[in-house]
C-alpha cells in the first residue's frame, strides 16, 4: 500500500492545469487563470459619499453654534453630471451621492446637518460646526491605483472579488474551464432498478451526496453511475468516463481488504 | 420615515409562502415545504461495517494470545446477498462491508485481526482477543426509526440532509419554488452603453454583485437592469419586473435624502 504522502506526490506530478478561456467580467465565475491587474484609479474621480453640500474645509474652521458660518449655494451637482467651476470664496455646492467633487472642494457636509435659507432669491446654508478635510469624500484612487493586483491567479471568483474587478472596468477575465467530474458508486448492495425483490440492498446515498456537493460548487457533473462488485464492470465504467474526457472520476466503494475490493 | 421594526412588520404581514412542488429526492434542491418523515428503519437490516468475520461475541469471551479461539468458517456473505443460517456453535462467517449479518451473530472482527487457516479442506480463523457485542455492526434502525423527522419544513436541502433523505428511501420531497428575483440598479452616474463620452460615470458594481450572490444560492435571476435618476423610468422598470411576476425586486440606490431619491 502506498502512503498518503506518496499518493499526493504521484497526483501532483501527474496533474496538468485545465485549459483557460475568457469570460465577460460581469458574468464571470470559476477560478482565475491569471492575476487581474488594475489599469486605472478607482474611484476614477473624487466623488461625494453623501447627499449634502461640498465645502472648502478650511473655510469652516471656527464655525460653531454661537458663531455660525454662512455659505452661498452655487449650483447643484447631480450624479453623472460634470461639476461647475466655483471661484468665489465662502461658497458651497449642493451635491448628490456619487457626484464628482468640484475642483478645490475637499469635504461634504450632509444635508441633515445644515440649515438651508432662501433669501431674496439667493440660497445660503448655515453651518455651525467645522468640517474636516476629506469628510464624506471618496478620493480618486483611494481603492485601487494602476498596476495594483485586484485578484490573484487561482482565486475563486466570489461576488466580492467580482465587484472589485467590475469597479476597475476590467472587461474580461481568464478563468479555468471547470473540471468534468464523473461519479462511480460501486457495491452489489446498492439498490438498482432491476434487482431481485428480496435481496438485502441499501439505497445509494453516496452518489446523490457527491452530485449535490459538486453542484453546490457550481460545477456541472459529467454523470453518475452505480455498478455491482464486478471488476470488469467497474473497469468498463471507468473507461466510459475516460471516453467522455472526464478530468476527475470519483469512485466510492471497493477500497478495503474485502473479497470485492480490487 | 418608518423604523426598521415597522418595516419588518409590514413585510411579514404582506408575505405569502411561494407555491411548492414535488421533486425526486435524488436530484432535489431548494427549501423544504414540509417535514420529511422516516417510514422505515435505517439501516433497513443489521449489516457489517467492515470486511471481516461475523462472530457470536459471547463465544469470544476469554480469547487471548495464550488462549486463542478457533472458529470454523461457514461460508462468505458478499454485499447484496442473503445471509446463510448458521446453527453450529463455534462458527463464524466471512462477511464484507454492507453485507447483512447472519441471525444470532452480533459482532464483526476485521480481516486484519485474525489468522486464517486452511486445514484438510476446512477453513478456520484464530482469534486471540475477545470481541465486544455490537463491534463493527450497524444495527437495523440505529440511524432512523419509523415516524422520526428526517428534515424539517423550511430547511435548506444541503448534501448532508439529502443523504439522510435518500437513506430513508423517501422518493420525492416537497420544495418551494425558488423566488423570481429582479435586480434594479439606479443612478445617472452608472455607466451605460449609450452615455456621453466625458460624463463622470462609474461602473455598475452593485448589479453584478447582487446577480452573482443570487446565483451562488442556486436561484435563477429574473433579470438585471440599470436606470438613471428618473422616477418615471424607475417606476416603469419596477412595473416590468412585476409584469414578469417577480417575487422579489432588489433596488439599489435612490434611498437617501437627495434630490434624486424618490
């Protein structure tokens, strides 16, 4: 009998990687056949993480309840729109979540934390707290920089990794073809359709268990068959799975020191 | 605004269970729509857990290295075969894993732990240890008895539960139809195919994330669409998903206090 370590060595030497192919990132699943590298900054532009007002944080220094600051509202940036140029001091700009930050502005104060005043056709906000630079802003490149590894070869594509890949605008990824797996359960005690009524048989539980486990990994099963304890029939079924180009054949039973173990 | 608890209450009161249907146990997946009850004893008959020799344990009492016991081998039971009747004292029977135990025999000694002797055309084994009653025997009904609950309504069918269901020869189970889930991502900042070149857009990451997460649960997705911040378009897409008889519509975006939140 060979040891576990010897068996692992024999297998490792015989194994070849499965062929790989390209998949659109949006729908990709399986195991990555190569590293995925970022080619751009993510986020691609600095944007607001809140619905509120973009401010220059330095102008808010000293704002308190008994020393409120008043800023003129110069426009509103909706998501997907370009930001206006705002040169005037003591200005702010209404901004929605995901919208691009106007140049020179470095913080967002949420809409719930300001008082909005409309006076003589002009809009102001009243702030009674100082706002730290960077507050509620997702800065360009803060998640990924060009050249950074997003995901590594051999990694299983789970929904979270997919999200990072899509955020980096990677259009397609290289994944390994899933293995073709055949399941062979052996044992004359396993129930089959054309068995004698009174023979002491048991239901085949290993086969459906293995099939369900493989399905859970998102891998299609190349077939499941059951045979009795005949070395010739077992050989024949193994040959069948090899003819179907199975990459893995899982055999249950026939592996001890009994008269029907081969 | 309603509280989280209020929202859960509204949902709980509005929810109806999905229709259920029968599936063959071997292939079943999803959530059980009813308890699964055992109608028989599992194992169905007492059988050997090892390749070895069935013995009457009481006869082995006192067997030691310096007081070995000799038992006549009366036949061999292969898996799936009926057991012979053995009346003679000081007898044993060769038995393979999964084979039915002969009446009156209550233990199995593994083949590796005996010495097999062939003398004048008769076979004996020599045992130099006592064997405890029940050793290496899987007794009838030791896993399940008739009337016992195998799996409960509401349980997700994983491979292990499937194994128990199949071991109990339950041919079909009642499962809920999987929900039809529609995914709607909103936000004018999300990239679409017919957008202006220089608009500050971001890739749609929530949509593919939700779709991959649903796929991982083995539930087919009823579609994924993305719309800009137009209340009319959002309503239209929700209506589309309702026309497709979606059970669940997951909407991402448009849920704060912004100008494009409805």
